[in-house]
C-alpha cells in the first residue's frame, strides 16, 4: 500500500523514513511501523481521545507507548507513538513455551492490578460498559456476524437487545466493587514480550478502571484462539485454564461467560 498523505505535524517526524505496514490488528486501523516509532491511523472517535488520556497517565506506571504527536485531519486520527520493544505474546517463540508464556501473561495482569488507581482518568466499569453497549444496540451497530458461533440464532440469543437484557439481569459478582487498572483488550497481539519479561502494553483504547475479570476473560479467550486453529496455529499444549492457576484464582465459568458475552456487543 502506498504511503498515506500525512498531516504536517506527523510528517515532520516520519517524512521519508522507511516503514513496514502491520496487518495484525483486526480493528481496520492502518498501522505503519518505523524503526523506533509506530503510526496508527483510524477514524476519529472518542475512543482515541480516551486512549491518549490513558497513555499519558500510564507513563511511569506501566510500560506502554509514549505519544510523540497526535492529530486529527479529514475525519482520521493520526497517533504517532514510540515503538514498544519485544514480540507479540502470540509469536510462535512464546506459543512453543507455554509455561513461560502463561507466567509472563499472569505477571502482566498482576502488574496492572498493582497500579494505584488514584487519579486514573478513565472508567470502564461494568456500569459504563453496559451503558455504552445499550447505546450501541439502540444505534444498531452491533455486528452479529462477528460473534462467536452460537451466540445469536438457534440455541443462542435472538438479537443483541436480548443479549443485553440478559447481561443486565445477570450481572456477575465482579461487577460490584473490586476494580483494578484494566487493559480493556488484553489479547495476545496487544501484549509485547521480550526474552526478559514484559516489553509493554499496546492498543489501550479501552483501558481504564474496570473489573479484573474483563482482562482475564479476554486473555483466556485469546490463549484459546491463538492455539486452537482459529488463526491457523494449533498448539494443544497451551492450556488457557493454566492462566487462572498461575494467578492463584479459581476458574469461574460464570464470570468468563459474562465478559465474553459483553464483548460481543462491542
Ligand atoms: N507502539 C507499538 N509498538 C510496537 N508494536 C506496535 C505498536 N503499536 C502497534 N504495534 C503492532 O501493530 C499491531 C496492530 O496495532 P494495534 O494498535 O494493536 O491495532 P488494532 O487496534 O487493529 O489491534 C500490534 O499487534 C503490534 O504488533
Ligand atoms: Mg491490537
């Protein structure tokens, strides 16, 4: 793909430098990788603003990109940030070392949970997410085709509104209190690991104060999908449930199910 035309403030940093386009993400954003910088281009939205507020707040708290320059132009948002070291947690080099991978992911979660929430500028609690889900359902923007098979249709929910009603009347135990710093999209491609430990977190548009089980659930699903052939790789030796053991938590299928279903509305 050809180099997009960039706003002047961004081009001042990247102009003429070589880059590689990264096709990993599923959000539809364009991600250009420079030697030590990354440019993410996506439609302007309040989510981008939240991400930038969070990235600024996260500085010095957990490893994450630092924003070098951010601009909106013609309905697009351009975020130029530092490049986080390491490889994605779904890299074969980690999938082939299940114990190490799961220990690193558990440590990454525990690092987030150790952060003092005082002054955290974004809330993504169950109440906030249900309210946003309600708006999305009303606006008809939930993509039922993108859901896990069986979520909607025979044996599943009739439509997104029915799912939302069920979520609202079956709030999980974790919805009441017990909040932590939550990544919001804790899947393997958004966690970069080095040989020595955590490289950093990326893709933090949904980060904020939230439930512990929100991240556990997405990490558990991502461990399954990155090893069961969903993305073309099969590694049965990676056991998603081992994440809970490593965290010293009981496997609570009700919590896992509730947050998985909530994610189907986003
Ligand atoms: N700041 C960064 N440092 C290193 N790699 C990055 C950075 N931002 C994005 N990437 C790479 O690009 C991929 C897609 O970017 P991401 O922000 O996760 O997009 P999406 O929202 O589409 O998932 C990531 O999985 C990672 O491999
Ligand atoms: Mg991503």
